[in-house]
């Protein structure tokens, strides 16, 4: 697999992780809201902690995705100067 295709494939894998993380964050938010509604504070606090961890991971992966996408674009432009 050439370098450009490898970069695009890597980006697709990171994009899949981003989608999963976004879904997990939303799921944890809904679970936390339910726990708060049911006055189950211990579980709500634990979910808040998990949600915080997921959001930090999401930020890190988003930054990685953005940086690599810039590299993919630069590589494509270097290989295709007419664009």
C-alpha cells in the first residue's frame, strides 16, 4: 500500500474511533441524567467521572485526527500539484 493510501486508511480508523467516542459520550450523558433523575448519586458521580475521561480521550483523538488529516492533505497536494 502506498504512503497516501496508508494515510487515508489510518484516518478512516481514527474517524471510526471518533464516531465511537461521540456515541459513548452521548450514552454516558443519558445514563448520568437517568441516574440523577432516580437520585442514584453514587452511580451518577461514577458516570460523570467516566464521561470526563471519555471527553478527554475524545479531545486527544480529535487533535490527532486533525493533525494527520493536515498531513494527508499536504501529501496529496505534493503528489498532485494541479489541485
